[in-house]
């Protein structure tokens, strides 16, 4: 499954979650020996390396990768510090507007789990918003100098569920993802209500932050990453599960709406092995459910659906989300984007950009 680590990557997860630093560091060294540091490391690996540095800094003194790991930690600390500095005006605007909202993912995880600002990199600020508050909250945030990253996409694009979150960008600050729906590909089934109805207020670094509850955050992580080729969320989940009870039974009401029983089963089976999650009853329930075409498509091959979503953003091609086959409109959108994007690329960056785009679109690893 795409959102779970392969056997080699599992060694890195074990190293981070190990309670014994000696055996944990051995797992890291085994992973390191099997990893090509001269090649392109997966995004989830890069996101976990600052935590490796924070955990095993003493052992890494003689490691040939110590400078790289230390550099990633410093970069993460700097970027996260900047991100938290930009939060206050955002919080003020959201509170003054009396919007129903909650911060999720990185902001919430730092408050509940990661007290050290360098351990877990954050790329943006994720905010769940009640559907009725989406447009006024969007307008209020734009008054702070943020602009929509994809201005040609109408607001109705998000309301219809063609995009589950609106990305707001700024000239000097980190992006904001304002989530109209909780996760990609689920908009016709789910709303943010299940995660907003018990939001909590916590103080972190002098700020009063309205957050998705830690229990619901565990479920949000599972749901949000089912369709994404990233697995660093496993570590986030495990650390949350160590401190807070995980309401695994609440997954049923979510899964009954999405129909993704087998996808959820794969996640639960893996989580039960890496963080001692007591989910035997739920696992038995999901194993008893018939395998649907949707589940098989998700677990075995999601490349086409990934390309639909990415192309609808990158090319602004209307109607791609409804295509069920590789039609001429899809092919035309691909070639049009290639031509326009690569034409503006400097010669020395051309090959690298083309390779990255192919990998992103087709989700190749």
C-alpha cells in the first residue's frame, strides 16, 4: 500500500520508535547501509531524518552522514520557528471572525507530541474550516496578504470537492492549506464536522491554539494519508498513541461512508505491529468486509487517480476529475502542461525538472 513503508524503510521507523537507543541506532545503521544517499531520497525519509538527529545525536558524532543530518535538523528548526511566528495574526483573524475551525497535522502534532521545534519539519499550516465559514475565512486570510496559489480555480472548485483544500501563499511566509474537506478523494462522503465537533484549545509557545483533539487527530492522519504516497505519518500516529487513547472503533463510521474497508485494514494491521495498537476486534470486522473495486484500485494502483488530481491543479483542465479512462482530453492536458512548463525552464534545469514532473504525475518511486 502506498502510504506504508517498505521493509527497508520500516527499519528507519523502528529506529525512531525504539525505546532502546542502542538497538534503535543499530536499526538506523542497517537502514543507512541499505540506502543510496547519492540518489533521491523519498520525501517521507527526508521528513524523518531531523528526528533521527535529535534522538541519536551522541551516536552520530562519527557517522559519515552527521553533517547532512545535522543540517536537515537546523533547517527544520529554522523553518518551523518562522512558521510559528506567523501564526498569531492568523489566529487573531480566525477568532475575531468567530469561525468554526481547528489546526491539524503539524501545528497540532507539535503541541501534543513534538515539543522540540526541529524534530518534525512542517511545510505549511493546515486548517480545517466549517463549510459555512470557508468563503468568509478565505476572504479574511487574504486580508493578511495571502493570495490563492491557483487563482484560476474558482471557489466552487473547492466546494464541489474537486480540490479538498485551498492553498494560500504569501511572498515571505509559509503557505496555508484551508481544508474545505478533510482529505483528498473523500469530499462526496465526509465533512470536517467529525474533527471539529470536539476541538480543544491549548497553549503552545505563548499562543492559544484551537486544535483537532489528539484522539481525532490519529484518525485524521489515517484518513488523510490513505491516498498519498507518504508514510511519515506512521511515526506521528505512534507518538500520539503512546500518550492518548486511540478511538479505533470510531473509524467504522468514517469507513462506512468512504467504503475503503481494505485500505483501513492495511493501515490497522501495520499500526498494530509498530505501536502495539489494540485493534484486534476492528481488524476482524474489516477482514470480514468484501473487497470492493474502489479498495482494490486504491491499494494496488492509484497512479491514474493521482494523475487526475495533479493534472486538474497543474493544468487547470476542467472536467478531468470525472474522466474514467485515459481520454484525449487527459492526454492533451498532459502535453499542454509539459510544453508550457518546460518551455519556461532554463536549459541546465530542463532534465531534472522533466524527471521530477514525470515522477510526481505518475507517482513513480
